[in-house]
């Protein structure tokens, strides 16, 4: 069991996250050794002692100021654990999902050069990760400047034909919940009709239809949804339809998407290894992936494709083979995910090596993409990721997705519709105020009015 004892200071969740990153995210109560973290606050310092089976295992001290005691304690925990376990983490002390945003913050606080040095040395971020943040920041800056006065629209379709083993999202499989599709769709349209003007609709620049699997909608429903979107939001620069599963991307669907102004779709194989597709619960084949790309090439729609690193049984050859096959298909975007074993996924409790030594250094993967004219343009992290890595979107020049860039930086509003969808409203101090969509389909249908009321209330109060 792992425990934290605090003297003269309250514990903080980020300290627990820092500790878990070193101990393979095993729940504290399930750890098979007795480890105690004793944290004591004195007048101007924090003292840390780590006991293993009641014997001193490691210790350290750091000076603090009242404004940074939480962050300073987190850094101290990292430094002591790194020393006694002889292990560094590629992102150092960073456990949040937006490291590029934190990189920007440090530079604004301390200036470009000193901020970069602090990001690297004080927070122990590995040099290649610092360079990655710089590269992405330069691309993000142009888009963020251009669309600083605009907002985003997100629409959630929570249905999937099947649930993948690694999935932890709020989704409903068609075999169990398909009977709710008609009523859900009716409610979703009503939510959009009654709430599209919560923010000035002419200021919406990018719209993303995600899920779930949006292509579970019938052709008629897809056409109706896009028709409503085009009626309400007339100045959209881009529309993304996350079709996702290759087998769902039909000629009929592509014709509707193009005719209704969709500019980008996702075709997400996750792997080009049939053995992996079978083991993770994907119902498509590698041949289905090729067929979907062949159909999509006939239309004037950009394509993003996802791959995931970290599946059990996949080695270096499998990953590089998947990557080379995807590059050969020439999609405009390739998003490289690192497997995250989240609560709610079927593979959460599988015996997975979080260090995943073969893939801790992903520079080879990223260099292959760069050599093929793809450059990283947005990045985010998740908890419990194999290799303590990250998810990165790569794009051909000029094909960066606006929604992905702006949504990863808490400076633009996101007006969201649908079950489980999260709206984000950013006040003048750049503080974010969120409204969470109801995660139960029946509750969502029966309490729809509350959602738009909650959004309007936040806008009136803070914006």
C-alpha cells in the first residue's frame, strides 16, 4: 500500500499523480509493498521522507514561497523518486494534458529564454520534448492569432457499432442502445436549434462532429444534421466528421458529406496489423482500410487517420509497418496516439508494461513522419499512457486542423451539443468555466432544457 502523510500542509491530487507515474499507475491500496510519503511543511521549506516497510528509502528538502508550494512539492517528489528509483520520466514533473500550454505559460512568466530553461531544468522535461513543444507552439501561434476572436462548435454522437477494448469514452453500442437513436437525434437537433446562439453564431469558425462513431447515423440523419449546421453557422472555415471506422465510410456517406460542406473526415484503423485489430475488438479488416481510402480519394475532403502505439503483442516492426502503410496512403493528417489504459476500458486491468521500453523514445517514429513532409501541430497527454508518452497530430503543411489547435489551448470558447459533450467558456482572465452534458441518454433526453439554461447562465455571468 502507498500512503501520503502530510504535516502542516494539505495533500494535493497532483502529488498522487506524480507518484503513480513512477509506480505504473497501480492504485495506492493495491500496491504490494508498504510505502509512506511523509511531507512536512516548515516556515520556508518542504521536507519529504519516503519510507519503505518503515525504513527510510529516500528524502529531500526544497525551499518554497506561499505561491508555489504545491508545484514545489511536486517537483521535490519527482526529484527524490527519480534519484532513488534511478528513473527519469520524459515529461518530468508534468502530469497535465496540455504541456504546450504550460510551456507557453512559463515563457510568458519569465521571458522566452529563461522560461525555456525553467521548463527544461526546474520541471525536468527531456530535451526532445522541449523541442517538440517549441515546434508545435510556432505552428499553433499563427492559428491562435488568426482565430483569437472566434469559437468552436462540438457535436457528440455517442453511438458505436461495437465497443473497442481500449475505449473509455461515453459511448453506446448499437445492439444495446440503438433503440434510443431516433429520440437522441431528435433531442440533439432541438438542443442545437435552441442553443446555437448562446454565443454569436457568426463567430463560430470550426465545427467537429465526434463520438462515438458519427457514421452510425443513417444517411438521412447525417444529411439533416449537416443541413441544420449550415443553416445556423454560416461562417465555418472547416467541418470535421469523425467517421472513424473504415467499414462505415461508404460512397453514399461521402457524397452527402461533400455536398454539405464537410472538409475533413477521420478514417481510424488504429493498427494495420490484422492480429491487433482482432484482439482489440475492431470489426474491420486491413483490406477495409485500403478500400475506405480508395473511396475517399475520389472526393474533395481531407483525411485524418489515427494509429495507436502500445498494443499488447505489437513490437517495433509492427508499429513501423503500420506507420509506413499509413504514410503510403497519403492522408493529410496522421495522429499518433499512445495507448492510455483508462478506467472504463476493458483492457484497463491487463498486465501491461507502462515503461514499454521499446517505445519510450518516440523520436524515430516522429522523424519518419517529418521526413515524409508531416509536421507536428498539436499535442495532448492522458493519464496512464504507455511509455509516459503523448498523443500528437501530424499534418501536411497548410492542412492543420483548426479545431484541434484551438481546443488544446484554453483561450477559445467551445459550444458543445449532445450527451456527455462539454462546453467551455473562457472569461477575460482566461479562466475556464465548463458545462458538462448529461452522460445518461434518458436523463439527457428528459432534462434537455437544463443544459442550454446552464450554458446561458455561465455566459451571462462570466462573459
